C-alpha cells in the first residue's frame, strides 16, 4: 500500500481531478490510499462564510454559500453525486444559519463548517475516479481519524486511530482505491474535528503510519525540494533525497514545500515520504527519510526567510551579570514571539524575529533595563546539510562567497546542520546567487539533478 496525498490545487477542478486519476491509475499495483484536500480554496471560503454569518451578514453568507455550492455542483457535473452534494450543503446552510442566529462561533462549530471542504472533495474525487474506471471506495475520515477535543487544532489519539485505520483500510485497499479526506476527524464523542490548517499532509502521514504503508507520497506543484528558493533564484537543482532533520531545518528557515512536523508519524515508523509534482509525475521528486545517504556536497539546500526583523539589545549592566538572557527571553516568550536566530556578546544580544505583532510592547519592557535598536527588512539565508558536521571549511567558503555583502549576523546552528547569515533584504538575491555558485557548481549527480 502507498498513501498518495493531493492538495487543494491538485483537485481544484474536474480537469485537475482527471489528472490526479491518471497518476493514481499508473500506480494501482501498489494499492493506493488517496488522501485529498478540499478543492482549491474551499476551506478559506467556508471560513469566510462562517465569518460573515457571525458578523450578522446573513445575506452575504448565504450568497457566498450559494456560490460555493454552484462551484461544487459544476465541477461534479455528470458524476451522479448531485443529491449527496445537495445534502451536504443543506446541512451546511443550517449550520451557517445557526451561527448567524447565535452571533457566535465556537471552535467546535468552526470545525463543523471547515470540514465540509474535505467531506465534499473526497466524495467528488471518489465518483470521478469511478467514472474514469478506477474501482474507488470512499472512507469518511471521521470514522478512522479520532482526535482529542481541541477543536481547530485537534491532536489525533494515536492508539485508537491506528487501531481503526489498520482494521478498516488494508482490507478495503486490497480490492479498491481508497479515497479519504485529509484534515478532518472526529472526537471520541463523535463531534467533527480538524487537525489544523494545512492538516491534510498530517492525515496522509497518520494514515500511512496506521496501515504500515510502504511509502507516503505528497503530491504538490513543485518538483520537490530544490537547492535554492525558486522565488529568489530560479534554476536550482532538485534534491533527490534528504533527511528528516534537514527537511525540518529547511522548513523552519523558509522552505515552503512541506512542513516536516506533519509527516513525523511516518518518519517515526520508518516510512519513506516522497514529495512529487502532479504536473510532472515522471519526475522522481524528493525522498525524505530519517537518514539520507551522504553526498560529496557539504550542503543540501539554501533556504531563505524574508521579512525578518533584527533586534539588537545592548546593556553594560550585562557585563558579568547573570540572568540577563533569561530576562530577555522571558519577555519574548510572554508575548508569544518566536526568536529564530541569536548571537550574543559580552554586553549585547542580537536576535531575529519574523512576527513583529508584539514588538512595540516587547521593546518597551526591554528598554527598562537595556538599549534596543531595531532593523527591519532583513533576510535569513540558511545553508543546511547533515554533511556540514563532517566537512570542515564550509563557513570560510560561505564567507568568501559573501565577501562583497554586508553580513549582519552569523549563526552556526546548535543542530550542527545549519549555517545561517542575516543580510539586508536588498542583498538577498545576490547573496544567494554567490552561495549557490559556490556550493552547487557541478553538484554530486547522485544527490542532485
Ligand atoms: N483544506 C485544509 C486547509 O486548507 C487542509 C489542507 O489543505 O491541507 O487548511
Ligand atoms: Mg493545503
């Protein structure tokens, strides 16, 4: 069995679903279990409908609801599921009316609304597969993904979920292509819940772990992880294989492809995860496993994080004193502002943040005991690779490549697989170009393509 997850773009229309069906058909011997997101931007639209209802804009909510219904009916034309879609929208409009009457939306009601995207898409994809000659069977994810009651951010109860998955899916997948919605589940009490926005990858990993899949495929619209962020430097190489730790570090420092935390259940069970492009299914994508084979390149990829703010904190009182860092971090912590990078000296601390929502308040508190200066429009460039720890001289190569650029801050991550620098946003492109030239001219063909 393999799990194949297709995101919202991959199932955004009847035509897109047909492309997905073609990809699935080519893999029938591997017994696919297909996990789908809501069609296109449906989840956002559902939440907007609920939002309008809460604000008492009942007409607007109902008009948007009608638009969404018409869209689903249109994309499902000729599949014989109109009645089912109609029933879903009937239920949804009652819910939306209730929300409008109450003028209030609990997290539980939010989940009930946002779950409709995957409830609908999974029904439509199943019907379309059947029409195209695939023997597809629909599973309502709410019967197998059992979660706690932390609505909108629910966590799976793994023992029960794995038990149900193992009981339900393999016998079905032996004869059919199983289709299930991502993102959604239900609580032990039977209320609809969701795993948090973007949760379909998580569903795929949970399902794969629960059934002991041989591979979990995350189908997206890029060829996989690349050696450079294509929005900054197009033309990077595809990374054939990377470790989970590398993928996690790259995601944390800006790579958009996959949030590795969401595939952790699979990695923990040693199930390989592969990122693939549904527009170019012949490309082998990027394989992510707990460990990846070493290559002759010291780094696997260069990630970038834009819109970074650099905060410099200076206090002569820090000299010889203890408790200073604790005091600073306690403030960032209290305002729920994550710190990405950090450098300290005897009397100063420099750090970067990307969420500046609470910066004014944080600054005010720190200024009671230190001087603070803030520089906006910075960017972090992270060179990531497990190999860094085995390869001396990488930092000096990086700095000679960056010799014409003002580097504001440097950090060799404690994880030993990341060297990061902060540069002004204006220097980002040329800095990435220089680093990419330095590290990826003639890359190891076994590791990159
Ligand atoms: N449809 C959900 C969302 O938009 C889950 C997903 O797409 O992964 O957040
Ligand atoms: Mg998505």
